[in-house]
C-alpha cells in the first residue's frame, strides 16, 4: 500500500497547489485570454504540479519505463490496438444511447443536426478523449496499477486506481464568476470540491458508475498487459459522451430520469448496468485471445 499512499500524496499536493496558486495564476493569465474561467486556470495549475511530481514519483517507484507505464507494445501495434478499441468502445455505447433515446431520458438528441455537424462534435470529442485518455491511463492504469500490483497483487491494483479515477471526476466542479474571484477563491474551489463528498448519496450513482468503468479499464490492462485498448476505449467513451451532451440535455420530466445522474446527465444507474455487461464482454473477448496468444500483450 506504500505506492498507493505515495500517489494519493501526489494528488493531495496537486489539490493544495490548486488552492494556493490558483489566484496568483489567475492574476497572471486572466488578463490575456478571452472569457477566463477561474476553475480552469486553477485546475490546470493543480494538473501541472501533479505532472511534475509524477516524473519524480514514477522514477522513485521504478515504474518510469515503457513496459511499466503500459507502452510495451511496438508503436505500430500500439496505434492499431488503440484504433480497434476506439471502434469497439463506440459500438458498445450504442445500446445505452438507444435506451436513452427510446425512453426520452435526454431531449434533443440532435434531431435537427446535419451529418457534418454530428461529425464535428464527434471528432472534437475524440480529440479531447485521446488527450484525456493519454493522461489518465498513463497515470492510473499505467504507473499506479503497475506499482500497486507489485506490492499488493492484481485485485487491489485494479480496484484502488478505479476509486481514484471515480473521485477525481468530481474535482474542479466548483464554478465562480470572473467578477467574484478573490484571493481566497482557490480555497473556496477546494472546499467546493470536497463538499460533494460530504453528501455521498447525491453522487452515489455517478461514483459507482465511474468506479465500474475504472475497474473495466483496469481489467483490460491486466488482460492485455498494456494500456493501448484502455486508451482507445476511454477515448471513444469520452467522445460519445461529449457529442451527446453537446446536442441534447437530460430530461427531468421523463419517468425514468433517475437512471441518469444529475452529475453530468449521462452516467448513472443505466450506464452502470451497461458497464457491467461491457465488462463481461471484454473478459470474454480478451481472455481467450490472451490464452491463445492472439492479442498483443506486453
């Protein structure tokens, strides 16, 4: 558990940096950009601190090499596996989207959009998804999962990063108007983030869903020995969610609206149930291929 504690300490350092340096960074950056948002600037400061600290932590825990980080496949094969997983992840999301459409859980759903507009939203979401997947999968399913597995075995190595993965989605949810930013706004943002966890029932559906997604990705990492498929699946899901949220909104008047969390109007009990089904499908897909040696493992 030593490795897990070190990674938690690194995340805590990032949160502290966000609180302490968010306002000074705002004073330096905000005058030079259009429509500045405090939560984005402070959040980026926290991420920068974590990224710098990650370089030292990875070396300290001896997980800085390509194989430990999940990049053991040759570059060509790695890219191919990412591409396959993007297609698979997009396909696997379709039943959940169809359910949302049939039961009117989200309104809009892009009925008036042309194909070119849909393509714009999807490609934009995919670009964002690839960046997010690269960062999160390298950190969580790469370095953290490898380090914990060496000390505590595969089960904890899958579970613990998944809990962190879920929790970090609630960081930076605090919003503050530009006119209201003051010297203590960094602390306000930190307090606003942490207060979400003071009422766990309000975010239980989203937290459990995100934890299940993290476990699924950790399982794929364990079965394949690398993070290529994790990155592809992760990126495709971010792309789909981003596109759907751009063209529709959660429908609070639907009798089944409770199936979607108020956290982002997408994840929740419906996606949790479907994630469990996807997890079984990934186990069915990757485990036999690994045993037969037909899946690239490294």
